[in-house]
C-alpha cells in the first residue's frame, strides 16, 4: 500500500531530527536535501522551509561546514565579548562569511551559550559527512584560542571543563564531580535508582502525595505547584500521556540544567521515570538545547545504558510498568523553552507558542495530556521520593521549600553553580561566591535572567524565595544572579537584552514581533542621546510598549520582554550618564 | 483514491489504488467479494430495501482476491483493506468522474459502484451515497431540463402519455411520443444519411468527440450546420450559420444546476459584445421564423413555467433561490427546504416506491486492445487549469500551462530513448499526432496520458468511438497507441 | 445547544455554548476589530487587535478564540484594552504599508492611532534582503527611523502579485493555502521574529513552487498585499476606480461544483472575481479557472 494520507502526515514529528541530520552532515539545509527530506516524510517543502528557517543553528543558505558561535550575550559582554567580536571581525572577516584563511570555516555571534561561569564562551561545530559532527564548547576564550579552534587542523578535542559547584547545602548537586557521569554503576553506588524503586512501591498516588507534601514548585520560572500538574494529567482519561523534560535552558545567564545533565545524567533519567509513573505517561521526550552537545551525548548514553539495564522500556526496574525516553535536540530558539512552543517543535512545526487554554495537562504534545517540567524541578523529585516530602519541606521557607540552584556570573569573584536553601539572602549568596570581583563596588544584580529584573545594592538583602522576590517586584526566574560592578556599562547590557528579545521573538503575535523592535530602537535612541521629542516622552512610550507586550502577547516571552529593561530604567540613571 | 495515475490527490490519499485502465468492475466486484467473505454486508438493508441480491452474490464467486488482483493490478491485500474500511465505516461515499463513465461499459461501471453501496447500506443517509462529479457547471441542469433523449424536464418520461399531455397543454404543441437521439446516435444517423441538419449549441464536437477524423468527416457531410456559441469554435468554422451567443454566466439571467443538484442563479452583469445575444432570445426568434410565436419571455418567466410542469422544481422561486443561495432538488413547494441527499425512502418501513435493484455485471476489458503494434495504453483527461476543448480556458495566461504533451513514465522514456520535450509520433488504429513527450513519475510503464485542451494537437484523432450501448459515451479513457521517434526530432522547450 | 451568559461591559449577553467572546461581542453589537480572524478559517489569534479584558486573567485575552464561559466578566473598552488595540494598530501601521487596508484604517481612526511616533519609516532594505535574513541575527538599528517590512513587489507570474510591503503577517493566506481550504501548502511562514515572512521553499518564485493559483490567498488577504495582476496594473496606471465599479453575484462558468462568484465590473469589463465568504458551497474559495479564467469574456470583443 502506498504510504500517504494520515499515515504519511504522522511522519511530521521526524522533521526536526531530519533537519539536524542534514545540518550535521553538510552544515546547511540545501534545497535538494530539503526536498529529499520532504519527499520521505511527506512534508510540504514550504512548510519544512518555514521550520528550517526558524532555527538559528540551521542555515538555509550555503554556509561553511565548520562554524564558531561566539557568545556576545550579557554575561560574556561583561567579560569583553564585544571587543572580542570586533577583533574577530577584523581578523576573520564578517560573520557567516567563509574565512579568508579557510573557506571551510566561518564564525558568527551567538546568544547565551550557557557557559556564563566561564565567560567569554564560544561553541565550535564542525559538520561531518559521516554524520558524527563535532561540537566543542570553549570557555574563557580569547582571540588566539578562537583562531586556533577555527584554523588549525589536527588538534585534540578540548577536555570539557567542569563547572565550579558550591553552596551551603548540596542536595541536587551531591553527586556532581564525584561520580563518572558515563557510568551507571557509579550512579547506583551513589544511591541511584533507590528513589525509583520506592516510587514503584508507592505508586502514582503515593508519589503525588509526597510531592504535594513537599510543596515542590516548578523551577522554570513560573513556580507552579508540581503535584497539581501531575495529578491533573494522571486524572485525564485521554491516552497516551506524555512527559517532557524541558532541557531547553536558554535564559541568558543560566547554566544550571546543563551542569546537572553533563555531570549527573542518570539523575535526569531517574527523575523523569518517577514523574512518568506519577502521571501515567507511557512516553517521554527529553528536549535538550541544541547548543549543549556534551549534555546531549551524555544523556543519550545514559538513556541507552538505562534501557539496557532494564530501567527504561518494558518492565522498568522489574515492574510491569513501561516507559521510554526519546531525546530531541533544539536548534537555536529560546522560544522553544516555552512549553507549547516546545510541543510544536517536537511535532515538527515552527516553534510558535500556542494560545492557552487549553492547557498542556489537557491538550499538550500531539494534543494529549502532557507533563512538562524542567531539569531542576525533576531533579528535586528524587530527593522527595527517597526521603519523603516532609523532610524536603523542612528546608527553605514555608512558601518556598527545598533548595535552589543559582547561576552566579558576571563580575563575581567565584562564578559557578551554587545550591542554597530557598530563603537565603542574596547578600549571603554573593558573599559565598567571594563578592564583587576585584573588590569593586556593586552597581547592580540582574536576578532571574533577561526576563527577570535588576536589583540595586540596597536590595541585596532580599531573601531568595519566591515570595521574597515577589515582594520587591522581582522574580527568581531561572536562578540567574549576574553581578555588575561599578564599571559595567548598564546601558549596553540593556541594549543587548532588547536585541536578544528582538532576535528570539517567534514573530507570531504583533505586540512581541513589532514591540521588541520598537523597544530596541527606542533604547538605541536613548543611549545615543537622540530622543524623538523629549526623553520623558520616550520613557512614556517605552512604558506603553512594555504594557502592550505584557498585556497582549501570546506567551511569556513577549510578556516579560520589557521587565528587566523597565526595572533598570526605574531604578538606575542609565542613559543620563552618557 | 482509485486512479491509474498517481495524481497530486493520490499522493495525499490514505490509500491509492493504481488500477489498470478499464478494470473498475473487477475492482468493485473484488471488493464486494471480500465484503461478503468477511460477512461485512449490511444484511438488514439488503433484505429490506433491495432486490436481485442472490444473482449478484452468485456473480461475484469468481472475483476472488487472486482474480481481482490479476485483473486490476492492485495487490489483493490493498483491495481487501479498502473493502473492509468502506464496509465498516459508519459513513462513506463514493465519488467518481469520467474515469468511470468514459468507457464502452460505462453504465456497468456505475452499476458495480451502486452494488457496493447497496451491499453495505451506504445510500439514503447523510454522509453516504454515490456522487458523479460533474465536469460542467450545468451538465446536471441540462439533463434536468430535458436536454436528454428520453426525458421531458424534471425526469418525466417522454413515452408516458399523461405526462406528455401535461406538457402539450402548457406548450400548445404536440410532442413526438418517442425518445430522441443521443449524440453518438446522431452521428450514426448522419453516416446513414438520415440526419441532414444539425443545430449545435455551446458544444465543440469536432474537438471533443472521440475519433476526430470520423467526427470531422461527418460534421462536414451534414447538409446544414448551425452553431450557436460564444466563440467561433473549430466546429463553428464548419458551420453554414453561426449564431453568436451571450456568455451564459455573466451576460444572461437564468439558472444552472450543480453536481449536488443545487439550482443556482446566474446573472447578467455585462452586455454581450457585438451581435451576440442571449440564447433565449435566439431560440425564440428562430421559433418565430419557423412559425411559432413564443413571445419574448424573460428567463424568470421560462423558469416559472418550468416550475408548473416539473414537480421537483416547483418550490424554487427566483426569490427563494436568491435568499437560500440555491436549492437542491427535489423541492416540491415553497416551504420545502430541498433535499441534502436522496433515497432516504430506502430506509423507511415499508420502503416507499420500488426497491433498489442490484445489477450483476462482469469485467470487460477495453475495446481497443493492446498489441505488439499498439502496446501503450493511452488514457485521456483534463488538467487543472484548462477546460475541455480549451476555447474558454485558453484565453487566460496560466502559469501551470505547458501545452499538450504525451505523458509517459520515466521507464518508458528510457525504453523508447526519448527525452523530456522531444516531439514524437503517437499513433492509434485510427490516426496519428505528433506531440512532445513529458516524463511523469506518476505514471507506470505502459501507461500514457493526454488531454484535448490544445488546438495544435488533435488528441481525439487517437481515441476510439467505442460507445457504451446504454449511455452513448465513448471510451475516451482507453486507447491503444504506439510511440515512434521522429527522424529529426525538434526540441521544444 | 444550551446558552451561556457572560457579562460584557456590564451587560448580560447570551450565546450558544462553544461560541467565542468575539461572537458574544458581535451579538451585543460591539464593534470589535479583527485582522487575522475570518469566519472560514481556523482562528490563529496572532494579531491581538481583538483583545479584551477578562476579569481574573493576568493578561488580556484574544476574543476571537477564547470560548465564552458562564459567568465571565469582560470589558471591551477599558484603558488597558484601548492601549493594546491602539498600539497593535500603530505597530502594524509603522512597519507595514496599510494604505489599502480599509478596515484597519477605520480602526486606526477610531482609536486615534499615531504610527508616526516611532519615528519616520526607515529606508527600504536591499532587494531580497528580507528573504535572506538569518534567524536570531540582525544588524543593530540606529533608532532614528522605524524599521519596516518594505521590499520590492514580487511579480513572478501573470496572475497575481505579492507585495509583502503590505503584509501584516495575519497568516490567513497560509491557512487558505493549507488545510483550511486548498491543501496545497505552497507557502508558509518562514524566518523568525520581525524577519518572519510568507515564503515558498527557499523563496523560489511561485511558478517553481507548489502553487496551483487558486487565488484563495488573495480572497482572504486583508491588506491588498496579494492582488490580481489586473488590479495591480490598473492601480499603477490610475485606471482602477471603485466608484465606477459594480459588483454582482453569479455562478462559475466551469465545472459542476457551482462556486459562487462575486464579479466586479468597471466600464463594461470584468476587472476582478472573488467568491463571497458566506457562500455555503465553497465558503469563498475557488480554483484557478474560477478565479482567473474569466478573461475569455473580454477577449471576445
């Protein structure tokens, strides 16, 4: 029977992996290759082109097979990324163009690569006709090192550096740096899979009860009660149920999920399995940022090993339960961290968010009930199931239980990943990391990422709990704590944040598509001291742009695209100094 | 999707059955065999509403999966799957176009489909039924209005004295009590010298009839040929008198009837050019010259008279047609909303009117048999952007149009050593044309496709005037042809 | 079907279950602007000009796709609603040529939209620059002028032009080309953010794409970005004059589907053929012959 109709259309979810397959081999999505994929998957070529051209890591025009992505986002900017890019442009020519020294290579600027603890950072990707592309994260780079990465032929791949992890309480991070992340045996010896066994014993209701007692809330930014989400999915009669681990960590300044995935990948698998049991999910997707090649490869190995060891697949852990995980790689789109955009991305559509309602617990991936949790949220579940919800809730504050990971970066003495109980004072956390680097004076702290807000030195007494942050109009967001010392160019940072949202807007709704452009233009005018009308008029207009994006955008990206900028302008004399 | 060619529609279908040209009955009967074998027939419906099931059932014995596959070229498991899916669906309908009806056994092809619907109770219910998709905007209306040899308007039998008397009273004229001639029968009558004058309205038979050489000869031999058309067509060029007509859809008032039996209003939005006139005016003037004064009725007056004579149109006033955006017949009075579907009576208890008959039919291969001399099966049809003989559609610039071509499978292009665009001679037992080759991967080896949209390639020189005895339609869908390379092929871009 | 009652601007309005807030607003006679919404297409709720304030909702909600639920309290003319609608209209008018978008212009007058306050329009970029834009990258703006979507008219066939300088990205053409009507999928939204655009695969010309020239995209385009060549040329020559035009309904002269046509004539000639949305036969959709195949009428003269 000819493959057509519904059966053929069901192949659409293979589109993104297929596009990766092309890009991995030849470095771009050529018309011929795209047509071939379309023919095989029965996807209309225009649709597939719409998807391919949506992602920053794909090129739909000829591009050199080796490409160096140089981060020029906020954390790296504080570490001199702008100057670095200017040097590269002088030595290597304009971005995207083949290098004069080597036609098979090019460089480009990149949004945050999630290596803010080792800023400035870069990511080298070399396509391979054999299908084994090289992806090499490079930290603390300078021009000579980048030139070497691009131009020298046979050099040993750089050993991935390990992140600095610290804190006052190590629960989520307890195995980091202490086990071989590629060894399931090591993981078991360190207590791995005991929580899963207990989860199978106590069953879905038991798991949800413990998570409820623990008062665990989502660590992705929205702080939604995890148990309520799981219970809602567990109750839905429609089948199948899906579980998605959202590992598309892209908030500028954030690297916490990457560290867990790279250093403790089996924990992600175990936690996903427990969540799947709770929600009655037959199938799981692990959606990892395209810029995280090391995390992807370690997670894939972990999935394979866990399956071989009977921890995934039919009859997990000797029980009659069935659950398996498929990994999906993102391709350079911040918006795909938004849960409904992520569904579309997995389904082979453009990563455009969906209108809510309906909510994912009712209609999520492929229109079915779906649990979406980020890596850090899931990682907490292991502890909760192993030690009980009550023990978990005893840490932190009554409203914000447990510990939280914070990504310290920028002008801080010891950048890295810090775990502290929720409710810890920001000042304490800064002190733990050695304070402002070089003994300089603190100018500001960006809390929560580009979608978060700037705090003044007077506000660093804030307790880092959900309610504590809310009380001062801030958010913990993704746990970014980016320190700006007195020398930092705050105006430049704001302009970069505005550019980030303009670049990452999916373009679907008018408030965000045009609002992010108008916001960026306006900031440039303020920065250059060339307002249209008075500066006050410009401030009013900026506030209105912020309001319409917040009020009328489809998703959280547009709704928060002005929050950090507005917080800075309301608290600091940003552009008046220029 | 059943089509010898893998068309764009086939590419999107859940299942495509690429059968051999002219094996439709074998496919239908094979499906019916499978349905009965699995006990999926609708026993209550058959019992309640049909007659002739036992003979039908007996006629299917030989259409085993192996036989059906051998006859159609469609794998047995696919025939089985589609048969089961059709039988088990709550609602399913069968739609067809000329692939069923342009065969020498056209009516039998239709019977085979009707049998399937009766077998599974897929008639007389919303979402079910049998739908011939019409190729012209008023081919349905033409038949409804009596432009058909055996019916007066509203499908009223011309041999029924009472019905005829009703029309004679209204028209003040006598109507011959015998059925008229079909187009193919007219041609035969011309050939016998019995038909000497022909009045052609809005048709281009020189181009659209099968076996064009013969059609051309016969049209030229008519003593008096009148053509009434909006164009000076190739047929009009042969005529003794040409009556220029207004374009029915935008230069005259009136109605047309679509495939779904919907009577719809067309309106005069422009004045016709030059001496062109409304068909209605022309007909009335001719009547006057012939001695009958029909007056100068408006389209609406003609329609209102029709409503008094054709019960199924009685409720369709112009006002209602406009307010309801058309009405579907039957519509018996001005309160009647029209019928979304037909034959609901078959589900009534007891059945109102006659029960639906099964007609046992047997597979018959196309008349123009393949041979070593003529090894290629040519099937003809239409392309999306063009329309029949092309006189209308040829006057706009379509980016999709690339002229006539002899479409063949890539394997055949290789076998005959011909390239895309290369002019070749295509010959049938009736004549030859030269035409450029187009390689179409949607065709299988041994199958070729052409249209008759283009004046420069007289495709119907190739086709066979093998007519269905019941409908008079020629077997446009199956000719046997051969392909020959030209001595010095001219490349056409 | 049972009714649900919601409160709009203090008044109770009842609509059938499953109806949207927009349907309720219209039932109550409230003029609610829409751009991406059309009765015969699936709501995409992207333009956000129909937003209303819903009590208990943190953000405004799109009335075109949000179902009315019993007890909802909706405001359609609060300061928040007015600000958002005004800004959405301004955002579009400051970045797109909306000169032929009559309804959008009317709403701009109603809300006092001032698209000029984002600066003068930036000079148009080089030809093909928008088609070549790379997701996630853009050149930093000066801020002195407002970036626009201006680009050369795409004229690659003899039937219709694509003037994407007039495109507000309402997605209607993509829906009409795709599963809402034609199932041809010749065009899709490509690129991202402000650089998002309607495109064929690799921006190939229409004759190299899957386009079947049904023109259903023209039928749903609210801004004149998609236009018959005949209308485009007449406008360019200054011979397009709606005041001398008559519109009448009739039936397509081609196949047996019976599509309703809305024919515009000017000076005794057909100048445009559309299909009324409310026509039950095909809901405003046609094929190449119905939409473009009428030229034989004039060519007989």
